[in-house]
C-alpha cells in the first residue's frame, strides 16, 4: 500500500476492466447563474434576486445568489441592469393594506416590502420566489417573496460581521441556507466546507470555492482528513519516523491531540462515529491490514474488528445511525466494498461485482441520509465514481469523463465532491446527482482526498 496517496484515505486501487453501467456524468461545465430574462420554467422553482442600487450589500447579494444557484434547487433568473425592470408597481396594493403571509396566520403590511412588489412581472418571467436583501441600520434584512401568492413568505433579519472578519463568509452562507429553508423547507449546504490534501498539508475551502485556508498545524506530511460529526474538529493521519499517527485537531484553535495507542504501526483512514465517541481506522502491519476502533471520548478500549487472514481490510465509513460500517476488503481477490455491524460481526459483501470482470472498488463513504454509499471503481483502466443503493444493493456509475476518485458527500446527500483530471490535471469538482450539473470546486492542481463537512451552525476561526 505504501506509495499510493489513495491508500491513506480509503484504499489503494488496482486497474481492471469493469462492466458497463448507466453513466450520469456530463462534460458540460455550468459555472454560474443563468443570464437573461427569457425563461422557460422547469421542474425546479424559479428564483430572482431583486436588484438594488448602492454597493453596500453587493457582496452579500452576490454570495447569497451564488449559494442558491449552487444548491441546484432553483432556476436562478438574473435580471438585466438599468431601468428596464421596475421593482414595484403602485397598483399592486395601496399603502396601508395588508396581505396574508402564505403558510402563516399573520399579516404583512403593504408597502415597500410587501404589497408594492410587481408580482405579475416576476411571475411572467417564470419566478416562483423573489429575494430582496436590504439594510436597516446595522441589520441585514432578507425578504423572501412568494410570487404566486403575491405575499411575503419570510423575512430574516441578521447582524452580519464586517467584511473581512473571519466569520463573515459563513454568516452570509447561513443566511443563504435560511432562505432556502424558507422557500422549499429543505436545509441548505452553503454553510459547509471541504477539507483536502495538497502537498502533504490539509486545507479547507468553502463549498463555493472561496476562502481557501491552511489548517495543518505542523510541517509533517498529513493525509486522510475526516470531519467530526459536529464540524468542530477533524482527524487525520500524520507520518512520523515511518509510522502513521492519528491526530484530532480543533478547527477553532488548531490544537491537536494524538489518538492513544496509535503510531506503533501504520495507522490511517480515520472515521468518526456519528455520536463522536468512537474513531474507526485502518492499521497495517507485517501481518496485513485490519480495522480497529478506539473510544476517543475516554481515550481507551482499542478493539479489533477484522482479522485479515491473507486479506486486507481498510477504509471504514459509519452509517448515519452508527450501527454499521462499510469498508474495503481484498478477500475476493481484488478490493471490493463490504459491510459489517459496528462491532465487527456479520461481515458480508455490500456492492455487487462480477468475478473476473469488475475492477477494484475503493474509497467508500456512506451518505448522511443513510440511503447510499459512494465509492470509486476501476473501469477499463481508469477510475470512475459509483453510487450503491443501500436498500436494493444495486450500483450505478456516476462519472464517465476523465479519471474520477475519492467521492465525499455533502450534508444534503445529493451533492458529491471528488477528484477528477477531466480538465487535464487533478482538481476538485462537485456534481449534483439530481440534475447532473458539475462544477469545479478548486481549479488548482494537486488537490486530493476531499472530505465534506457537516452543516456548520457556527463558523469557528482556524488558527494553524
């Protein structure tokens, strides 16, 4: 396994041919919002960001619009500049009248934020929602209009940190998530980050591809980062004197703590249990590679889950309920995806394959909703991302352009970040499983081993 970067996250890959599968990938790169007002409504609701004069909140509006576009939940309509679009019409509702807020028992007073919006115009443009972001003193006010109901769906008032403050971007991302929740009742993923490895160090980046920061706290080579379930810490493997130590590091302070009983062998691919009390990992010795768990809450109780007997077992990933662990095993001859109970019992094949035909499978990650496991598989000499349906145990091929590996789930269980060389060099990409839309997350070369965070309710500053 030594010498392969991928083995230190979820398993080394062996090239082999694979059976045909339904491909969901597309080589088209959608880099931003749709431009223009000629709009054909589709399945997703249309959303328009209302234009405002003045540069005070331009960066906030731009970030929120991008977050809502990247959610892939809306058809974002971008209006042309100038005076060709009138925000309001005096004939919609006289000042002082009230309109009922859809879905609530309260009423909103007609005026600048309610009755005066030109709802017929935005409905004609295909908009289901219109978002207006304004300032009221030190407060940022986001007003979400339900265009069809001709009323306000919700108003969110927040006090944002100043631009340049370490918490500013995550505060704006959370505002976008609140807007999405208000519109369609689904939690957003704007306030999330992705860890990745580059040049032997761990970095983080916001899900919109901005604000890249170094989070490694030493100069030693670090690999296989994994988020804790609360987003306040991460674990990783670090090389020291030919051994693999496991560490936990706090995101806010950069303080790191060695995981007890590790470092005597090559310990790698840490994975937190959903309750944050247990860390599963792989340990490679002269006898092979096997899976272990340790109670990190009490810093005790090392437990061996697998006994290789001439096969390797590695790359654990917990189910969201903490009851099962998917992992990689070479017991069929080539690495394939297996599953077992969290105590190591009931080990069985998870992702089906054809003996002598299917290539090796590696890098499993269980989706946050528990319904799928993503992994990469060798297809005719190159790696492609696959998704396993946990209930039916059927697999489908997700990518087909270039070499694609190391998938990691967003908290919404519909977006995946992964490494791909489809642009000519290895970089990070994000794909939406529902629409097939794909976009670059990080266009720098050399990034690998991504790990997507849970939703971050707060935005801890990082001090390496």
